[in-house]
C-alpha cells in the first residue's frame, strides 16, 4: 500500500485540494510540508500528537517536514473554535514556551542533515511594517469571505476583536513566506483551520501568479486529536514533569472500547494488517488492545524503558494494589494530627481532589479506594501506621492513582 492510501486507511485525511498532485508528492517523497504549533503552554499535549505522528510518517517516506512554532501568531491568539478571547501572554512566556516546544518536537522528527526544519514565525511576523502589510497582503483578503469563515463564527457571537481578526492573514502569510524561503508546497492542519489554510494558498497564487505551485491538505487533527487530548482534569501533556509516563500510559489504557482501534490506526506505527486482526477482538481482548495502544504511545513519547516501567507498574497496581512507578505524594509530620490524617484532607494533599468538597463528593459516590479497600466514610482517618514504610495506594475513579508515603 502506498503512503497516501495508508493515510486514508488510517482515517487521517478528511479533505484535500488537488488530490492527485498531493498523492504524487507524498508517495514519491517530494513533499515539503509544514504544520504549525502555537506555543500557548510550556508543553505539547496529546492533542498535538496526531500532527507529530503524521510528520514522522511522512518523513520516514522521504518527505521533508517543517515544524513551524508560532512565536509570532501566539501574540495574536487563534480564535478558531473558541467563544472567548485567549489570554494574552508576555513575550517572555512565549519565548520560554517556544524553547520547550523545540525540545519536544525533536523527539519525533529527525532534524539532522537538513532532513527537516524547525522555524519560528516570529522571525518574519514581528518585523513587519504595518502599512506595507496592509497594502501588499491585506488587499488580497475579502472581509466578506473572512467573516463567513468557520474559524470566526463562534467568536462573532460574543464579539471578535480586530486583533483576532488578523489571525487568518498572519497564518496565510506564514505559508507564503515558507513557500518563498524553503520551497514549502504543502500545509497540514486541523479541520477548524481549513479557511486559514485556503487563505494561504490563495495569497500565494495572488501574489506570485496562478502558476505558483501551492496546495493544502486538511486532517482530522482537532476534532479527533483535541478530543483525545482532554480529560476531566485537563490536558494530558507530553512533558513527563507535567504528566508522568505512568499517568500517560494509564490515560491511553483507559480509552473507551469504541475508540481503541481508531487510536491504534491513527497514532501508532503498527501495521494495518495487525490492527485489522484486532477488529475481531471482543470482551477482555479489548483490554489487551488498550495495553498495546498505551505501550506503543508511551514508547513513542517517553522511550521503551519508561513504557515498560509504566506497563509493569500498571500490572502491579491491579494485581497487588501497588506500583513502583506511579505518581508519589509525600506527607510530612505537619500533615498529621496526633498521627492521623482525614481521608478528605489526604485526597486533597495527594492531588486527587482540588478541594474538601470535591473529595467528599468522590467518597460519597463510592469512587475512592485506599490500600485496595473502598472508602465509604467521609470521616475516615488514616494513620501513619496505615501508610507504613512502603506507602499505600490511593485511588480516585478508574484512572487516577497516587502512592502516598511519609517522609
């Protein structure tokens, strides 16, 4: 199976322009393509995962990726899919986040010997002359068409600022610049970016002539990737200091039965034939599929050693209620009163609940276990002896585990 057909079979491509040309470029390794990452946090999360895996797939087939970090566009803020304006970040925060992104992207993409490029759009966006930008670029954009774009619809309900209105022009200018500087002939993005992406193609053709070669490809990145990248407690980060390898493994181990095969197709590098065999699996076999998914993705992000430790830790947790590599919460003498700590305080101290009220609700709903036993009394006290030298495992719901120890 050729690469483009495999991307279709894995469910990665939603919409394209000029499919035959794209297929030819991708299959012959002649695509120079970019995907943008706005540094709105100090770590990538699994909502970015699909884009990173896609870049890796295409690079393995000889195509050249350009990872574009939006140090410039992050100063504006992408309004796509939002009902409110993004919080403004300082230049210092953006620059810090840019450096964090650089390190993480390098784990997926091979930048040696010119095989890929990593660039920051602050290099060209921050030095633009406002009047020149209006005359040379703004003149090519129809306000009527921009207002009809999907990326602005939700923001229009509460008020779209002129700052955010410029985002489409900035992103379009990125493609124009990358096309001229690096011969970038293709851009990838999520389905909520389609209007912005078409704007880039149109800008190239208007400024450089209809014979200028540019095309776009659109992926189900945000509708699927962002959905997979969020949990009840927030984002699942690729930085091990924000989401431990154990928690990362557990997140994928606990995907729904309906999503496990979709995730295997989209995100792992396992052969499609192997995944198709899993389509026949039922019942407890689906748990094995989830373990395969969790291991493969943890290996991609954190390496095989950490993936193996997380896998063994998870097995130990479910077999004996203990695991060496799960997150740890340390208690000090100040946390105890006469050698005791209440279960609600313990849930908050361990990070499993944000407040006593939430901890109480968790206990009352039967979602808390301590040392393998269900907690039913909100006034339950845990002693230092209960914790002992080896600690105890505190569990909230199906996905959250912490090993509590005493210093």
